[in-house]
C-alpha cells in the first residue's frame, strides 16, 4: 500500500512525498510553512485525485482528448 511521508526540510519548511508500495517517490509536494498545512495538502490530494480527469496536453487539439478518468486509492 502506498503512503504519504511528511518531513521538515533543511529550510525549515514542511514537505510530503507520496510513495508507492516499492518505496519509490511518485509525488513530491511544494513547501509548506507548517506541518498542519502539509497535512491539509495531503487531504486535498486524497479528495481531488479520486476523480481527477487525465488530459493529454500533447494532443494537437486538447478539446479532442479522451474523457479518461483515473481512480487512485490512497
């Protein structure tokens, strides 16, 4: 099962990584000034990613993109 890891960087800011089952980082956050803000960022990703649409920006006309939906179990 994947997991989120919150940590404090050398700059004193808080970050999180989303790691796959094999331990590989598959997403890295922006910097947050507080741990609570990083936790809110994780909550937002969990909420939004479950129904997020995938848009292929490499298509010549992005309006023709397939209506592909991704389900992510976090």
